[in-house]
C-alpha cells in the first residue's frame, strides 16, 4: 500500500520507510549513483539508487522516462546545498531499498514540460497529455469549481437532478450529434444540446415547482463539441 503521494513526502517522514508509486519524470546517472525523480499527481520526489544494493542498482540502470515504478525506501535529509525549495519534498530524498518496475514505457514522443505542442500531437497521445502539469491543473480546477457549486447549492436545499444523456432531437438550432440505435435499426438518439427536455419532465413530475433544483451536466453541439451546463 502507498504510504503517501510522492509530492507530499517531506521532512516529517525522515527516518521512516515509505512505499511510493509513480512515473519516472527524469533519471540521472551521476557517476555510480542513479537519481530518479518519481512523479505522481501531487508532484515529485527524489529517489536515490545506490550501487551498494546491486539488485536495485541493476534495475535502475534500465529504467527510462515514464516507466511506472514501486519504490520502497528510507527517507533521509538531502545533503547540504542540494535542497530544492520549490518542491514540498525538496528537503528530503528517498534511499531506495526495493525497486519494482510495474510497467515499462517506450520512449515518449514528447517531454511533459514541453509547452509548444500542437493540438494534434496532444490528442494523438492523450494519455501522456493528461499527465502534463497544465492538464493536471485544469482537471483539478474543474473538479473544485464543480464541487464548490454543488456544495453551495446543497447547503441551500437544492436537489441535484441528472437528466438522460441519450434523447430525441430537439429544435434549438444547433446541429445534433447522433448515436445509432442497435435496438431500433435505422433510428438514432441525439446527444443533448441543452437539458431542456429532461427539465420539462422533472417539472411535470413536480420537482421544479420551486427553484430548489439544479443540474450540472454536459451538452454537445457542433459549434462547441463539449461544454458544461448548470
């Protein structure tokens, strides 16, 4: 089991054994000692692979960027002059005692900190794109906004209503995205442009006789392929 996220291991763990999981952000061979920057959703931690542990060191020699690893090691302070104040884990490093490759990786087509990527490249390699700091920030921001809205409305007695995602086409003006039906050959569902039909049904059922109801759903249309709607 994971002891803590990589980016949250700090000086309070000094002297403790930790188990970490993450991806190889960088690997550096400094003349016999191999350093691995291990990354997860919370950030980076520096892992030290010492030649005094031959099995660990042999594994570390074949590791490359974006390998997925399990690391078991002892947390210790970084040597004087090597502290990285920009990282939560910048005061410590993990002396690796057990190193397991959970999944190897082919050489990535781009560096995750490359800001000059085209949209075509990002969408072709979407899994890697979602590991980039900018995308991680966007996902967290969207989550926090959605949670803040829901908590605000819930505290005021609102009921969150989820409306169907597959509907019939409605004449709002925007062109629909159509989904063919296997159950009814030759017929199609439409992805909702707006959530009007679902709200009409909820209103007729008596849920929206007062304003204390809400819904935070997706909408689909050609002009804006995917958007959120409250």
